[in-house]
């Protein structure tokens, strides 16, 4: 819905793309005669993506005129190797120490052409006029090293304590329109205490510091196929890894007669250098936002789970699972200067699952449903506010072990063919000006997906 006087129009977009990826990994462990262990593992992968987006305006006669060309290509590579040595200190204590090395490389290129009155059209830009996009052709490389030490101590038959210390040092180099090299260092301690009050009741307290690895796509400009009024999204060459302290308490109770398990998990995250959308506009005529570090933020989560077998109804092979989650977060939003929740933050959900095992037929089947709190997930950008909601998605499966122990499994995703919806409120200029331009309602569905998997040991 736009302001009165707006003229409706039709557009068509053609967005072909290609993607290929591969991953290779392996590990080797050697056990010494005294029980000590040495282990090494490696992972290397690559993800190549390329897409072209062309937009056409369709007039009343059906004639199409191209007004946008975007061509994006990226290669993301990752190489990780980790070695460790584990040894016993005393009867109830052991220590593991080692080193992890990781290399991540992103190469990204973006071309944009527009239907402008001035300039020379180019075939490489879809026959449109080339337009310069800031931070569009970039190579980003990170080298990260993590020496670590982990100490495990079985205090007694009911208590255990794990402590660890990881030192992370990394260097990120960006080459292209922006040439920048920066180094980061973090100490990441961890304390994990478990107490079995009874064989049925267990308590756990966890305190650790977590450093999030930067999404390299946030460094560079990117296409924005979800917003017709914004052809590209800006990148940010000055990102820092954000980190948080995790305060986590869990209680788990095993029901008598092996009926099931009930657990409750309460945790808090205290974020530093938290990442949200920030204003990176170079002028008032071209408003731009990108992911950037803004300061602190807090998140609280209460998660309650139950897994129960219906023995009381003489159905021991029927398992019912459920989960209820309530979440809240708070951050000082940089675009409005107000206290609000995190971007794309789900305020809670309820899950319900059902599984029936039929041993005599060597078969099992089940259904799962997830229902999130509607209108709780929002995203604030420089000129719009988005709210996301959907009907509860339902998945189902049927699995049979047939001849020669070959397993056939049928999975059904989106069984009820739900729609994912988004409401977007757009403003004239910055959202802080609160000058309403339009309200957009968008719903889309992907349809039901069936997948048959066959597995076995040969």
C-alpha cells in the first residue's frame, strides 16, 4: 500500500544461478601403550556461487524494458587442521592440549548495470550502463590460530568439572577497493560443572566465552533480491568479531521406569561488540546500511523440554517429545536510538513431536510441528522495518528396514504447505524521521517436498 496517487506497475525478474561445493575431511588417532592419545584432523571445503539478476518493467501492451542487471560471483574456501594430545594426570584427571589452524578466503565480484540516460551501455553489464558499486570486488583472507588446553576432573562419583582455556589470535586482510589488515586476540575460558544429585536428577552449570567468526559476506557489497527498492546491500570493511559471555544452568530429571526425560535450561548471553545494522551512508542522497559493531546487548532464554514414552497407556513404543521456549533480548538500536530486541530474534516457540516404532514390521514413523510466536521476529534497517511470521510447519517421516538390512526412509517437508510472510513498513528517508512511504505485505510458499533416501552397509 503506497500513498494516494501512486501508479501500479508490473515487473518481471529473471534470476538464474549456479552453485557447486565440495568438502573433504579426515582424522587419525594413535593410542599409546600407557593410554595417552594423539589425534589430528583436517577439513577443507569450497563453495562457488554465481547468479545473475535481470529486472524488466512490463508496460500495458506487455512489452518489457530491462532496467536492472546484477551479476555476482563468489568463491569461499576454508582449510582447518587440528592436532591434540590427551594424557592422564592422576586416576580421576586428564588434560588435553593442542593447536588449531584455520584459513578462510573469500573472493567476491559484483557488476551492476542500470538503464541510465547518460553513459555507454556495455554487453558485460546486460546491455545497460555500468554503475560503480562500493566495495564490490574484494578478496578477504583470515588466518587464525588457537592453542588450547582442556582439563577434566572427576571429583567424585557424582561430580565432574571441565575447565579449558583457548587463546585465539587471527589476522584479517582485505584487498580490493579497500586495503586493510587487522589483528585480533581473544582469551576464551570455560568452566563446566556437573552434579548428579541422584541417579535421576542432574544439574549443570556452564560459564564460557564465545567468539563469533565473522561472516565474510558482511565485508563486501551484495545483491538484494528481497527488496525491489534496494538493488544492493553495502558491505563493511571495518568489522570486528563480536563475542559474548554465556551463563548457562540446566536441570534434567529422568522419570521412573525409563518413561522419559524432562529438562529445563536457563541461560543468559552478554554480548560485546554486538553486530546489527548501522548507518554507513556516504551522503543524504544515497542512504546505505550494513552490518556493524554497536556495543553491548543482552539475551535471556528459558527452554523446557520433555520426552515421554506412553507406557502408562500400554504404548511403550510411542514417544512424544515437546519443547517450549521463551526468549527476550535487549539492545540500544543505532538507527532509532531506542531499546529494542535483536534483529531477526525469535521470541519463542513451541514444538511437538510424535514417533511410533513397530519392531515386528521393522518400521517407524513420526510427525513434528513447530509453532513460533507470531510478529515477534523483526528487522530494523535504515529506511524500513520488517516483521516475519508463518503458520506452524509440519514434517513427517516413514522408515522401513527391508531386505538385506537396507533402509528406506521417506521424508516429507512442509507437509501442510504453509506460507512464510513478511510485513515491511518503509519510510521516506531514515526510519528515525517516521515519514511513512508504504506498507508491503508479502507471503510466499515453497510447496510440499518429498525425499526418499536409501541406505545400507555393503
